[in-house]
C-alpha cells in the first residue's frame, strides 16, 4: 500500500478541498505566471521554503487560468512516480514536445507507451550500455587533443559548447552509426530553436495554431524539417540497403519487435525515438559534464582527488565501463553535480482520478509537477543543501536517504531509459578531462536557462593547464 492510499484511509486526517492547498497570491491579473516564466527554479524553491511540500500556483489572465500543483517532498514524488495508474502525461509540455519532435517514449501514454517501452527496453541492457564506453573514450580523446592549443596559450575554452559537440559526436556514432561532423552544426542549431519555441508555447496563456505563419512558428518548422531530413535520409538508406546496419541504436530500432505481438516501429516512430534520444542524450549529458567541471574548477582539492583516483585506477590508458566501479569518488562528484544542477529539473503529470497527497485532495484532471530542483535542495533530506559535497554519495549515506530524495533521471516505471548511459558517459568524460588538465573556472554560479532541460544560460569559460603524465 502506498503513502497516498494510507492517507486516504486515515480518518484522523480527512481530505481537504483543493482550495485549501497553500500557495502564493501572485499578481491580480496574471497570478504567479510572471514568476514562473522568469525564474521557475527560484520560484519553486521559495514556495517550498515558504508554503511547504505541496503548493498551488494559479497563473494566467482571467478566463485562461492555469492551476498547477508543485510537489516538493520525496513522499509526494513517490506517490506520483512510483506507478503509472492514475497519472498521465496529458500536459501542454509533452503535447508540445510531441508536436515538435514526434510522439516517442518520452511523450507517449497508456498502451502506446507500454508497447514502445517493450520494444525499446532490450536495447538498453547493461551489456549494451557498457559497450558504448569505447566510443565515449575515443571521442573524449579527440576532444582533449582539440584543447591542446588553448592549454598552451592560456586561452579559455567554452565548456558547454565544446561538450555539446562531444556528446553529439558520441550519439552520432552510437545512435545513427555515422559521424555527424558534416551535420553537427545543423543539428546543434536546430535543437535550441525547438527548445525555446516549445517552452514559450507551454508558458503562453494563448497559443497561436502551429500552422499559422508567425515568425516563431516558421523558425520552429525550419528547425524540425532540418532534423527530419537528416534522420529520414539515414533511415531510408538503411531500409533500402544503401547503408549497411551495424550495432548502432538505429539498426536496433529498425529490427526491434514487440515481444508480445511481433510488431515493430514504423518510420515515423523510429524518427521520433531518434530525435528524442538525440535531444535528451546530447543536451542533458553535455550540461551534466559542464556543471561537473565548473564545480571542480571551484574545488581544487576535489579535482585533485579525482585526478589521483583516475591515475591509480586506470593509469594512462582509455577507461572502460568496467573501470567505473573503481572510479568511486569521480562517480560521487558527478552525482553531486547533477543533484545541484539536475538537467531534468522537473517532471509533470496529470491526475486521472481524485487522489490525496499530503492530506489534500487533488481532483481528477489536476496538473502536478514534481520539482526535482527543489527536492534536491530540501533541507529535511540534505544537510547544507546548496553546498558541493560529493561525500553525500557514500554507500552509507545513500542507503540512509529517502529513495525519492534524489531523482536526476526520474523514478518508477517511467524513469529515464538512458540514465545509466548518461552517467557512464559523464563519469568517463570527467575522468579523462581531469586526468589530462587542471581546470580553473571563474567564481560564482553559472547562469541557468530552464527550458525543456536545464542548461547554462551563458558561456562557461574554463582555463586549462596540462598535467604532467
């Protein structure tokens, strides 16, 4: 029996009407809309500190009001994420992502999601993920060679741009079986356009039809067509035999069959999966590595400890997936970085039936968001929540922590299917970069942009000094 069922059956704490849920008053005409648009992370954190673990936001003008329930407690997150019954993804965010990129595993619901998951899950076994480490290490070596001139001259590199190129090349080889160098600029330019357009449409009280020839719609359509051309060309080459398949994810997607029905994915479904994996796989991991290196640039002692561990566990060779078990402290550093800066900073759901959370009744149809950002800073679950402390992730402290207090990849049946892949890539890249260079980053936090994912809002410069071998 889960916590929500227990609460619902407790006579001493009867459900209260939804209007009793605390929340900010907001502005007379627009409610909390301006705060949520301008600074969703700070708004959620302040609401948690001021109003508690369940907060009701009302946003938008009269007649177009949106009511959103934000959840900040691990118990509440478990209630929403531990199962799919009673919670759907029928929210504007997921509808807009599906319209922009196709209805893939991230956005689908119900039987369609279960069918896609059955087909795709076998493609992400531990063995197959481990087999990706060779490509990750080869591309990291290529990245490091490209930094030699900057290191020699003392000129800073821009971490996020460089690491976006790195993760895109890794995905190009592993996902599509091809080097994306010829199209990487086109792909890298298209995703931010779609990201910004999707976020604006989600937050807008009034949305113009997607087919209207507004400047924003035209930019988004051009970006989507650019991505479709790239992916469709590769799919067609595989279908007609002009490009031989290999062990890349696209080949597996084309060959995969539902174990229950024998049905495969059609081309539109394959394209949707590829585009979503490209978006999620390159942008979130690039941000995670960027934030990790930025923090290590501020903490030279932790940086040296990573360097010593890599040299002791791996030496001068390229690390493998098996080495990650020995890169204990490096893994803790990455986990702490994505606690402080979770690329997937929130998870949305809609209730399909009345339910009780935290003693309050949420009617069927309520929009809820699990704020990963706020939960990762919850003072009841994290000592000094704003401080960088990799020792939070020792086995003893992890075992003592609430299982839903740390949600960088979501949780439950709809947890990110690529979470283990992303963590492996981030740990291996961090290990190789810190082994090769001493990093120094400017003081102060990184400005943040909260779009579909969390990413730096400005350049993240880093000065490099070569390490003696």
